[in-house]
C-alpha cells in the first residue's frame, strides 16, 4: 500500500526543486570588448564572462584581442541558450561599425569597463 505524501512536504520539495533548477540554469553572453582608445573592438560569445574577460585582460584571448590590446568590456547581453548567443554574435559582426558604436553608447555612453557589473551576475 502506498502512503500519501503530506501537502507541506510536497510543497517544500517543489520549492526546493524550483530553486535548484533556477540556480543551475547556465547563461550565455554575447559581448563587445574594446581597447583603451575605443578604436578597436571585439565581439564574442562565452558561457563564463568573468573568465573570458580575464583571459582578454591577461593577453590570452584571441589573436585580434592580443594584437590590439582589447581589454575592456563595454557591452554584453545575456541569453538563455548558446545558439541564441551565437546567432546574436553573428548578427552583430555583420553590422557596420557605426551601428555597433550606437548600441554601446545607448547602454554605456562613457565606454566604461563593465567588469564590476558582471561580477554581480
């Protein structure tokens, strides 16, 4: 014979599973990084924005970021899936430079390094 689970236990388990599911969801990022003078930019995708920017800052990023000393995170977007983030990256890479600058200026008019903001994600 099967015992019925009390409602309060079922509610607690449901809440716990919801919390676990919401905290284990991985986010993916499309980001734009720039050099100190904002003349060179790089658009990329990552699942760990802090780690990826640390690689750029240490010079271990892509050849382009190393060559042009791209170290500053100036724009990023959060996506639920990797295909969404990759699609957005491809779209941004096809944009003209002026459009990219306008996108950055809309959210970060001073082109400040947003790494402090990312550390709270």
